């Protein structure tokens, strides 16, 4: 009996090693072997002809409709770009977003990652729990008249000219997280999610402060609202003579890792999420029984800054250069849809 179990486990591990060593790399083709800067005709852009000959299909859980829709990969990517990035952004920034969005879903499919999906049979939802996705019907409602055709032509071009491209680290698609606006730096992954990933390292992002309208945000709460939201009771507010707010530790991305509020120690993420702040870099001042909180940046700060990407594109950077900057040690490769 023990011999049979050993043979079964050996066969299982051998199969997993075979998949990791040969199948996953075989799904990817180095982008240097093909032309990265693909061209497209006006008719193709207007008609939305962006799929490959043998498209990969993605099952998505549509939250409001409470149903699963199965879409071609590139159609899904188009809906994510339209939902996640301002259409006014530079084309190269939209292309970087297309590759990041495609990588995000492709990694979940390769890893069979169904986390935070409320039903079986889908890899993602259409919400911020994963990537926001807008269907064509919703985009028609969002962009009326000639605006829809104009905007979709731009998005179709971003998708078409990057179709099949994903970001990899050691021949595996990465967790290509992105966010709106940095505080001037991106964040190490372990400083926000407690998971260290070698490609999600802190880098400077100076463009955000110059061009993003979301760089600085101010929130004013009454002292009662402030302490209630933080779940701090009056007895814990502060010892006699103690400063009410004291930052104990900073992250490499210049965000608050630990802060003492009265006698209570919280992480910057806990404060951000409980108060609904735009960032975990913030300043707090108590004035006349009110707390004024100023936050810098918008989002978790890990991965690609969207406004930073647009700033780089405005300076002439390509989509690939943007991705290589925000994701460390990565390669851009093409999905082979025939495997």
C-alpha cells in the first residue's frame, strides 16, 4: 500500500514539474522574436478587429447581472482599459495598461487562481476586487455619439498593437498590479500585502505630482468620527502628555508602515482602509475637535502608477519602457494561443 502511495505522489510531482518546466514556458514566445510595434488599419480599429486567429477565452463574473460571461481575451482587455485608465492618456500609456491588464488575467488562468470570485467557473469579477471591466453596452452609454467611435478607435489601437503581449518574470506571468497615482514613489509589495515579489520593488515616480489631479487629497472628520472609524475607544486616545499622532516606521516607498494614535499602534494600511483615505502616506492635524487628514497619492502604490505611466509617455517613453521601469527584472513576451 505504501509503495502504491509513493508511486502516486511521485507521478503527481513529476507532472507538476513537467508543467512548470516545459508547458508554461512553451505558452510564451519571446517578444524579440516578433515585431512588438504592430500596425493596424483604420478599418480594423473602427471595427474592433483585435482578436488572434485562435483566441483565448476568459470567463468573467458580471457582478450586477449575477452571471458569467465568456469573452475573448482581447475583448476583455479592451473593456478593462476603458474602465481603468482615462481615455485622454497617451497611446503608449494605454498600451502599457493593455499589457498589464492582459498579464493580470493570464497569470490567474495559468495559476488557476480563483481568489475573491464569489462563484465557480470564473477567474475574475468585473469590479475593483480584480480589474474593473465595462461591456460594450456600458461604454455606449458612457460615450455617446461620435465620442464612442473616436474613443473606441483609440482603445482598439492600444489593444491591437499589443495583442498577445504579457509581462513575465522567470518565464511566468507576473502579478501586474497597478494603481492611479503615486506619492512620488511606488511601494514594495511586502510593505502593503506582506508578500515579497522581486519585480514589485519601490521606484521613484516624479511625474504624478506634476500632472495628476489626484496627487493631494484632504479629508476632515470630527474627532468622534475619526476615533469611531479607527475603532479606538476614548480610554485609548492618549496618555497624559503624549502626542496624539506619532509615526513609528516608514516604508521604502515613503508611506507610513506604523503609526501610534494615542495608545494604539496601527499600520498605515489599516488607517487608510478604516478612514477611506486615498493613500497610506498622510498627515494628520487636530484642530478645534476636528481631524484634518492630507493624503498624497491615490491607491495602494504597488506596481505601475497610471499617471506616472502617462507622464513617461508624454516624455516619449514606449509602453515597453514604461513596463520595464515599473516592474523590475521583467520581460515582455507573447502568448501563443495555439497551445
